C-alpha cells in the first residue's frame, strides 16, 4: 500500500512534465495587467499578470529583459508570450515570458495619474502647505491596521528610539472598498486628540491593496489635517497620492517611526556634551575671574590706596591754580576797561552828551510840528470824513451823503447837495 503514495516532489515533477509536454503550453500568448512588479538586482523581472477575474505569476529572465524598450510598472497593460510550466519549489504554475509589448496603461494607473494631476493643479502638493514635523514629540498618532507587520514595526521602532513618547493607535481598514472612507474618518478623529504627529500607512502589497491611499477622500483628509502627517505606505518603491499630499513621506512604516521621533541616545549624547561644555565654560569663567582678582590684589592702588588721594590732591591744586590765573586775567582786563572809561573825554565832560541829545530832540520836535495835521488846519485847511474815513477825492462822494468837516477848532456836520467837478 505504501508504494501507492507519492511525495510532493514526485507529484510536482509529474505535473511539470505534463505542462512541458503539452504543445499548447510551449508557446502561449497572453494579455493582461501587471501587478506586484519587482525588478531583481540580477536583472530578472517578477510580476503578476491579471485580468478581471484571474491572475498568473510571471517571470522574465535578464536575458530577455535587456531587449525591452520600456520599463514595466504596476497597472500597465501588456501583451506577453512565453511558455507555461510549474515552479517546483512552490508547486504553482507560472509563465516564463520571452517577449513583452505594451498594450496601453491599466485603468488604475490612469485613475492614479488623473487624480495626481487634478490635486497638483489645486496646489495640494505645494511645499508651502507642508507643516514641519516636531523634533521632540510627546504623543504620536498612528492610523493603520491593528494587526500586521506595519503597526509592530512602528511601535517597536518608537519604543527603541524614544521610549518616553506616547502612542495612540486609531485602528483602520487599509485595503478594500471601505478602507478609504475609514482612513479619512480616522484622520478627522485623530485631529481631535492632543498629538504632535500622525503616521498614516500600511505595509507593502499590490497596487490594488494600496489603492485606498490613492483615493481623493484620503488625500483631502491629509491635506486638511491640522496635525502634521507622515505617510508610510508600502515599500520604498511604492508611491501613492497620500505620499504627495503628506507633510513628509517615509519609504516604509519603520522609516516613518524613525522620522517621527528622535533617537534618545543621540539626545542623551547631546545633553552630555552640552553639560560638559557648560561645565568647562563655567570653569573658564571662574579661572578668568580669579586672574582678574589676583591682578587687582597685586595692583599698586590697592597696596597704596593713599596714592589715589595724592593724585587727586595734586590735580585739585592744579585746577585751583588754573582758576586763580583765569580770574586774575579777567579782573585785570576789567580794570583796564574801567581805567579807559574813567579817563575818557565823555566820562569827564558829561554836559557835552546832554547838549548833543537835547539838540537832536529839538530837531525831532520841529519835524513833528511840520507834519502835525492840526497846524495845517490852523492855516485854513479842513479834513472831510465820511463814515469816519478821510475823503481824498470827490469820486468817493454822492448826493445826500452825510459828511463831517474837521476844522482847527471843531467839526461841522454837512450833507452833500450836489457833486460836481
């Protein structure tokens, strides 16, 4: 009976032989959409080829990839030809691609580029909208699945690098039809908490798995977040719309945790260095002060304080002597001036000044008498006024005007009967 049982290896080899002996599988032509594309460092391409309902693993060796005129990417629709066989290590069947042609771009890729262009034109990717990530956070928010490698990597990294930081998990769907709405809702909820930074992301996967992070609702939720957002979606080669909108993009969830918190060892080293520098600076200040103190103690002034008094006394004597000389010069000058006045001709003959001043006064009185209008009136002249204004011309008068005629000994009220030349 035991001879009827096969090993897994025997069964796989049998199926592999069937595949390779089938003429229809030796040259197969397929069309589909690329997913989970990976370019190996040795030049081989590994990817999945899929349509609406099925998928097949594919490999294209470096000997064939060198002839390609384009770089395959996730979401690209292609035409491939090759042979179908079984990969013994996994027992799965796959297509070994010999040639590949572009067959347009997949629907998801088109949607990605259209949304990317739309949001870029609106300015959601602009640098001026990016908020700085706090260097020393107190509390980190995390939006991802509650289970899986992503949350484990983030929490482990934060605990290792900066264990004093608190973390709050906002568990969310990260793939599927309802994931985008759930992620956007959790971003809104996280903004009601007192957190410094928000990490939004998930681990790697196919373009379909990562698609919720390419949805417009998630992009706008990240943009509207008051809390700085670090995106951490997939692997280093994966880019999503969330990465472009976020304030900072991390290539992996682990890298996001490293960007969100500092390394506590670095901080400790910095503090130790600062402490050492402060201590050395304080010692330098003390030593410098001691040197200044010793100089003061050894100074001539402190050893002979009367020297300051002696210098000041000497300066005071010099100033008194200088003041006395200046006062003497002023007094002597004043004596000279006084002597000049005492011996002047006018001072000794003051009546001459009186006669001169009286003569000038008489001359001024004579001039005033000549100009006195009352003297003019005494000679028979009169002054005519209208409304207390002197009338100098008959053009200023008209019939029936009341006037006053000023004579030397009185005033005559009159009325104009006729004005004539």
